[in-house]
């Protein structure tokens, strides 16, 4: 099968079929989950997709570019305030220190608990030890995936919430933005830690240039946001690919993943410029029509023989660890004052959603040899299950809405 025919088959299996299923299901689940499930089932059932040329070369490339764009737009969203009316909210607006401390607890608690449990109970199991790193870094890699929250998926979920639930959703988004930035920083630190013995020895002119380039992108964005707040729109569109390409190249040159540089390049874009770009529409288009190629291929790359019943049980254990640790951490240190118990658990149910951020993170770590096949398969299942549970859990824990019926007066009753 030639490359073009394989691309058509790729688009049919991982883009068209998920879209049709998503519409038939009434868009009740995030669309990113469906191509992952298709890929996982194809790998587990050993379907002969390889004979059809899947994953195709062009499909792989197109999906990869789409995820680069998603990482870039996620960086852009870091400094933007989600739109939407928050309604009559009784949730107090947290101060910046309180919000940052709450985000640290919501991310740090699951990370530390997950890392410790994985180190002592999961890594000793057969097939769980990462091939290229020490047990501690391997456990921390899984712990980071357990702790992460899915910003892009949460944005879509919050947009669909009824008006009375918007304030809680907006608070979840604020925390998810901080979690998202911390995820990419954590991925960079883990990769530096994994390569610490050879990373600095191999540094040369190109690596120093990459560091200065990243600093220059940040400095240029800061200066532009102060002195060139409203440039011509053509200039903004011209700068976008430059930032994306240079940021990706810089992180790749430093031995990090290209997605990390793409994210920070988006975050370095001047916020006043970003507001004039349809980055949400671009992100939605990539998420629905292009990125499913990446998600489906990620599912296909699972070793089907690794996803045995013990791996499924391990995945369910990771789901429980993730949910309990996330909700427990938020309950122990709420990110806003005067949250009720139901509000706290509702917030935790939103933030336990893993979505495509964990899939991207797990794929990066797996490609770097920092996750074993068994761990990678279990984390992919964790991402799917946690995302599917988000809606039902939120509706279970969110504060109940009480409708007050006006009482009739005696005159009206008569």
C-alpha cells in the first residue's frame, strides 16, 4: 500500500470513525479518548493494521505537527482568562499566593504519593522497571503522569457546564493552567536528571545558542507586550510560526522534547497579541480533525501483550491512587477560602481528569526510555478511564442546586 492510500486509511480509522462515534454518543465524552481506545484495542487484539500501512508516514507527521500546535496554543492559554459568565458565585476569589499554594498542594500531593507508591509497590513487579533510567526517576515519571490535570479537555468541559457550576469550573481552570506549566517544567527537569551524566559534557555552541534563543524569545515577548501592544495582524501571524519553530528547535537541541519548547514558546508570546488570534478555534480544529492521528498512533504503539489482566488491574489501582490523592490533597488544602465539602470534591473531580496532557507526557517519557512498556500501557488506560469518569464524578459531588419556588400569599390562594 502506497503512502497516500495509507494516509487515507489512517484518516478514516483515527479521524472519521472517532468523529462519527463522538456524534452518535452525543458528544458526551471527550473526542480525544476515542482514537486512543481504537488504537489500544487494535494493539491488544493484534489487528492487521500494519498490513494496511498504519500508522502511515504522512499521518504520523501530520499528527505530530498537530500536537506541536496544541502544545503551542496551550502555552498561549497560560496568560488568558477563560471566557464565560460565572453567575452568582459564592466562591471567594483566592489571592494569588493562596491560588499558587493550592495548586502546589493539588499537584504536589498526588506526585509525591504516586511516586512513593510506584517506587515501593509497582516497580518491583515484572516488566515495570524503566529501561533507560534509575528506579527513582522512573517512579517520578509515573508520579508526574498521575498528578497532571488535562487543561485542554477541562476547557471544553467547563464551557459546557451550566451557569451555576461555572465558578467552580473557572477555579479548576486556574489551577489547571498552573498544573499545565508545572507539567512541562517537570518533564524538562526529569529529562535533565535522566541525562545528567552526559548532558553537560556534550554541550557546545549549539546548546548555548539554544539557551540564549529561549531567553531571547521570552525577552522579546516581554518587550513587545509593553511597547508594541497592537501591531498589524499580519505581523502577529508572521511571528507565530517563528516562535513555534525556534522554541521547538531550542528544546530539541538541549536534549529535551520538542513539545516542551513549543509550549514555552506559546507562553512567551505577548498576551495582547494572543488575544487577537483565534487560538481556541485553531486548538479545537487540531483536536478534532488532526491530532486524533497522534492519539490513535499512541494507542497502536502499546505492546498489546503488555496490556494483560495484571496491567489492567494496575491501571485501575493507578486510577484509585490518582483520584484519592488529588481529591485528598485539595480537601487538605483548598485553593480558595470557604469552599464547602461538596465544592472541594467537585473541584477535585474536575482536576483528576488526565486527558490528552497525560497521553502526551507518557508518550514523551516512553520515547525517552523513562517508562517501560507495561507502565506506558497502564498510563494510557489511566488517561482514558480518568477522563471518562470526570463528568459523572463532577455531577455526583458538585453542590446541589436548590430551586426556590415563590410562596403564594393568602390573597392569591383565595
